[in-house]
């Protein structure tokens, strides 16, 4: 009876139950920060603290997402109005990510358009051997755009109720994303410059590196959606988790297009 009264509500809004996970995530985040600072300065225990914090945040993410999935799938808390509010939330989140990357592009454009005397008044700076845009970067462009297409096809399959087709296309999306990450790591290993080689190296690795990190996060996001799809968590009407992952993945695609054109092609010419 208590559970029935708890789940019964006279309004379409979801009131979140008290949860320890926000506090636990904050503690793990500060643990990661402290561990990284200690490790960067070469003190003992920094690496262990960093690994401990990363393992802890992974556990918190798992349990937090488990609770949200239970609320959405089994308790029916995510009504149409709640889903609308969550869509607005993910749009605001992606907007903040756009501003995040805008800062990196601003730094790169500033140095590219007006190279200083310290750089030899030329761009790329003297002594920098740039990466051919039509090699690994072009291959990665094809891979990432293809993964965006397969992700969209998977979404459309869910809307049509074609579960098997959605699973196959989502698996293909994840495979393409993994290949993209592998190619980018190979590109980094073969690059003739590093992050400390003038402003070119620092802006290049910061921009492409953070994009690579977002690809990794998006791959994890899609992998979780794959497991949920295999366990019949998504229906034609209720699949916001997949929809959010798809939006995030398309954002990653668009950022890469800007990186390819601005950083690899125009910036490396």
C-alpha cells in the first residue's frame, strides 16, 4: 500500500526522491581533482588517489543511472511533460558545450589570423610539421559522419518499432565510434609535434583532445543505450535516453566538421 501511495500522483511532474548520488559524485570529483594535482606535481600517492576517484565516479554513475532508469522504465515517473523538461535540459547542456568549444576555436583563430613575432609571423609556426588533412583526419570525418547516419537510422527504427534493426544499427554506430578513437590515437602517435610546441601544438591538442574525450563519453552513452535496447527498455513513445544520446552524438559530429575545416585544413595549410 505504501508503494502504491508513493507512485500515485495527481500531477504530471516528477518530484525526485532524496538521493545520495549528487553528494557522492561531488566527493569523487574533488578526489579526482586532488589526485591529478598531486600526480602532476610528482608526489607519492597521486596516481592511487586519481585511480580511486575515477573508480568511485564510475560506481556513482552506474548507481545513479540505475535509479533514473528504474524511475523511467518501471515506475512510470517520466511523463510526457517530464520528458519535455528533460529535452530542454539536454538542449541547454549541449549549448553549454558549444560555448566550451567556442573558447578553443577563438584561441586558434586568434593565433591563426594574427601570428605573433615569436611564431615567426607565419602560420603554421616555423618548425611545425602539420598533419595532412586528407589523411587520418579525412578518414575520421568519414567514420564519424557515417556513425551519425547509423545513429539516426537506429532512432528511426525505434520510432517504427523495428527493434532488431535498431540494435544492429546502434552496434554499427558504436563500432564506427571505436574505430574513430583508434585512428585518432594513431594520429597522435605519428604527429611530429606535441602539446608544448608553441601555441599551435597547445590549441591543436586541447581542441582535438577534448573532442576525443567527448567521443569517448558519447560512445559510453550509446553503449548504455544498446544494453537498454537489448533489455526492452525503449518503446516507440518512451526512449528519451536514446534521443539524448543521439542529440549528443550529432553535436560531436558537428564539432568535428568545424575541427576538420578550421584546424586541420585551414589551420594546417
